[in-house]
């Protein structure tokens, strides 16, 4: 992966997508970890639904477990159990957005946060439900729940993260083509992303958190959750 250097950003027409959520497929995963040792320890192969059923992964919280208060503002990111993908969930004043990506498929979801839970949905029967637990001083909180994409379902636990970690999104028009991209960054350096150009997967390097990505020679500006959640 090439690290993007400084450079002037070309003027491009940017338009936030009003309808959130799509599933896209590419041929090879692009999850990356800047720490080779962590990469070796943390990476898991994808497993079938049968294998997931026998997994000893921590289950999603039971309905009897008390939910914590709903934060006005929180960002969570972590790994999906039984899959090599990453999940990000962000809450802003009752609104919530989620993004799953493993470099081969992605899903954008949106919904609400209330009663200590987030409930999200997206295209292709994508859905996410998670309980929120509080941390201390804004740290140590978790979103624990399940993600469903079509007929497949995975559990996940995502911890609170602080910028520059977390979720970023970019939309633009580059040389007449519609561009949309999403990226997730974990605190340990793991990152994943997918860029679509007119609905097709483009070979675009994952930028450093918050830095510009380059699509067809044009730099596009990633937005953090505060910048795009209101337009979804």
C-alpha cells in the first residue's frame, strides 16, 4: 500500500448518497494491518455457517441483560466473529450508522439508537442489532450484537475508538463517474476499505486515516461521521 503524499486536491463534484446501503463484491480481501505480529495473531479465516454454529465465540447479549444508557455520541469498531471483516457503528444524538467490510463485500446500514440499543438496516436484507455498554470517561464502552447479511449472520463486539480510528466515508463525481468509498480503522492499525466507481470495485489504496484517497488520478476527501450522518 502506498502512503499518500501531500498534494493539492483537485476540484471534484461531491454528492452524498441519499440512499444508504449496498452490497458489493470483489475478488480478494484488502484488510491490512500495519503491525505484522498483530496481523498474524488476529487474522481469522472465514468460516461456513455450520462452523460458526460450533464456534466458542462470545454470544450476542441476551435480552435479560440490562442495556446501558444511550450515549449522545459514540464510535465503536471491531472484528466480526467467524469472519475476517471489520464492523463500525457510530451514534450521534439518536441517529446511528454502521458499516461492515472485509475487502470482498461491504454493507452500509442506518437506523436509530435508543434504550441502550442500536437497530440498523440496509439493502439486501442487511440488519444489525447491538446493545451498548458504558465505559469510564468515554473509554472502554462496547457495542455487542449481531450482523445479518442475507442468510448469513455473525456476532461481533466493537469497542469504543477515538479519532483517527473509526469510520470514514467519501462520495464524489470523478471524470463523470459516481464514486463511493468506506473505510474502517482500528486502534491497532488494522484497516479495511472498499471503493466503488459507478457500482464497480476500483483498485484504490486505503489511505491513512483522514487523508485523501486517489481515484483515477483525482484526490477525494474522506468525511468522518459528523460530516456525513446528517445527510443520510
